[in-house]
C-alpha cells in the first residue's frame, strides 16, 4: 500500500495509473476505521482496479460547537487495517494541504436539500461535506466512489452534486453495517459509556419497529414515524432531534410510504450525537 500525504504526491501516483487505463475506485473517510468503512473497500475492489482511500477529518463540515477537536483518530491502526483489507493507496493529507489558501472562498452549497433533516441541526455541514467531496473528486479523479447508506442524506446530496455539476464519477452506496444488536457502526460509538451504549441500541430498534409496521401494511408516514417515536420516548436518555420518513430523491415526506422511502433520525445520547436510517422495503 502506498501512503501519500499531499495532493501532489497522490497525483504523481494516480496520473500514470489512470493513463494506463486503470479504473480508480475511491473511498472517502474520516478515519478511525471500522467494518462499515472496510465493506466500502470490499465494494470498491469489486468495481475498480485501484482502490484509493482518503482519511481526512474535514474541518469545514464541523460546526463551532461540534466534536472536531475530539473526533477519534488513530492513524497507525487505520493504516494497518486499510493495508490488510486491500487498499492500494491511502491518502491522508493535513488540512493545510487540502485548504492551501485557508478557508475556501468558493464552496458547493446544496440550497434547500442541505437544510432538510441533518442540515437543519447542522447548518453549513453539507456545504463542508460537498466542498471537500468535490475537491477530493478533482484530486483523485475516480471512475467510481463508494459511500455508506449510514449517511443517507450525504449519499443523496453527493449523487445530486455529481448529476447537477457533471462530475464524471459513478456513486455507489453500500448498506449500513451493524453490531449484532442492531447499532449502526460509527466512529463516534467510542464516545458512548456503558449505559449510553444500551440506549443507543434503541435507535435501530425504533427504525425497525417502523419497518415492521410497514411490512404489516401501514403506509401512513405519520403513523410509521409515530411508531418509531414511541420506542425512543420510552428511554429518557435519548434526546431525539428528528425522525422523518422521506422520499430518497426529494427528501420530502411522501403521501404514502413506499419500499424506497427512508426513515431517518438523529438523537443525542449524553454528549454523543448519532444518526441512523432504514429503507422501508428492506427485509
Ligand atoms: P466517516 O468516516 O464517518 O465520514 O464515513 C466514511 C464513509 O463510511 C461514509 O461513506 C459513511 O457513510 C460510511 N460508513 C460509516 N459508517 C458506516 C456503516 N456503519 N456502514 C456502512 N458504511 C458506513
């Protein structure tokens, strides 16, 4: 595995590979790798000849009161795991290599889409995400990029950015990887204390409850959301921020739930903010 810490160094490796006709598959991450990230790598290996993973904790997507300073980092461990799983090139730049001129004057803004769901609670978050993804796509120039369904709105917005701004990159989405009890894997799970970890499992339980009601024939989005809300309300340690059932293209609530509708939520448990979502039609 090659490790590169600058855009210039990375281009020196990738330009000849691309010229030889190699298909670059890209997996962007913020590191502190877990099995969720690694399944993106597996997927990338199946769809490309050269797998590039980035590890970059992007300051631009964190709000002033968010966890940028404490975001978990362990580069040595990440590097070993990435190599073991078959990453060909690891790109781990410092912030001043990515943002050479400081805070960018020109950014990618998602307008209305960026203010729904997560965007309402994390103003500016998707501007930071889309700006860094656009930059990374220009640096890596991948044929395909792989993202996790875990960050559902991010998937929707990145796909839409590629369509609206004509990035020549195919976006592939991998299902959420979960602990045996249902908790979605997340680098932020390390923040959870023992009690909080027990509460965290209720997030996936709530989503599953809504999905079960859908499987039984319920199609009213309000009733499905209510079913999830009831599970969450039973645990006082869970401070729910939102739970919504939305169409995956418009992010609006449909008249009636369908197999491709997504129920999505965010909650705080102690000092940790967690997100999760499920598709109604998934068994
Ligand atoms: P992050 O490092 O949290 O920014 O995540 C990097 C990529 O991994 C994103 O595309 C995430 O959606 C994806 N990811 C994070 N957690 C999971 C998970 N539990 N299952 C699948 N993909 C995930």
